[in-house]
């Protein structure tokens, strides 16, 4: 009993510090039935969105269903826990930490937002390491935001509209969703990138962001840099109408500009350690300009 309590305490300490590591396992469904040459059954089969492929093997019809992913915890092997034990201890930790009861950790993907604020986020660390983290003041890992559902109807991830009380992100931030504001976010220890495929209609400023250690990629944004003072990499302002650089005082890399916008941007107060590069981009101001592949 003492050993069990000690192990639980160690696992809780790990989860409090790191979040919940998880993996998605593909599950393939097969259905085998006799081929009765039933016209109506054939029609139903053809219109079943869950069926990916149908094979005819002699007297049998084999239907292959679309891959379904099962989400499982992936705690370090040093804890020597079975999968069932991992699931149980993660569920127990989550309810004791947040007050929310869960039956399956896969449902955590559906709760990036609670009462309008970030709640449980999915981040990546290293090679193919995926984690669920509670949205506190600090987020450790690369954070990617996307719409709740994409054009194919698949569930996205981290569909937050504001960073709420998150103050620092120790990783890269990729925005593929329309944001409302940056909440309390002040520092990104990586790159900040906005998707080519989303036009930022609502977001007006990067404030209260102060420093980005990596590159800042702002295509298809039309905002003020606000409180942003320092960029550790390059600043990409191609195909954008970002004219107000706010408090920006230092860019350690290059600045990339569209020629037609160059005379609208004042760089005199910015220390640039790299070069200013100009491009003959063709784009429509105030509209989404998707990339040409």
C-alpha cells in the first residue's frame, strides 16, 4: 500500500510538471458478410460514409471502415504501469486537479476551451511526442491552433480565440485560426507564424507580446505589432498591410517586405542586424491571398 501511494505521488508530480503524454493508435474496422447480390444492400454500402473500401472475395463481401484513432496515455516506462493502470491514474489525477470527471482521455481533445479561456491544450515536443497540458501561465512545447472542424469535417485542435492567462510559450506558435486577442501572452521562445489560409479579421494587435526569440511570419495579417519590442530571427511582412510597427526596436535577422508596401513602413527606429529584402508580390490589400504552390 505504501509503495502504491509513493508511486501515485511520483506520477502526479510528473503530470503536474509535464502534462499527459499520449499517442493515437489507428483502429481498422472490417465487416465480412455473404454476397447475396442484394441491390438495396449495395446502395446502402455505397452511401455509408464510414466505409472506406469494399472488396469482393468469392462469396463474401469485405467492408473496410475508415481509420478510427484511439487515444491512450503514454507514461514513461520507468513507472512500470500497465495501460489500464495508466488510464486510471491519469483519470484520477485529472479529476483531482481540475474537478472534471473523464472516462476516456481522448475526450481531452474536445476541451481546449472552458468558459471562453484556454483549458486543455495539445502540444508537441521533440520527435512525434504529443502531450495534453493544462493552460497555465507557461506552456512547454510547440502549440498549433486550428479550426474546430476542417473542410472534410475532421476535428481540429486548440481552437482557442484568446491565449487567456498564458504568459509564455516555450516553443513555436502556429496560428491557423482567427484570433480575438493575445490575452496575457508576452513571450514566445520560438517562432510565431500565421497561416497563409486564414485572414485575420478581428485581431488588431500583437499586444501584450514583447519578445519573440525566433522568426515572425505575418503574411495575411493586417494589424499593429503593438508592444512587440524584439525579434530574435527574421520578420516576414510580405503580402500584408502591417504598417504600424508599434514598439519594435530590434530585429536580429532579415526584414522581408513587399515593394508596394515598403514606403508605408518606417524602419528608422528599428535596429536591423540582417538585411531588408524587397519582393515583387502581387496581392490584394484587405483580402486573403493564399499561397501559390
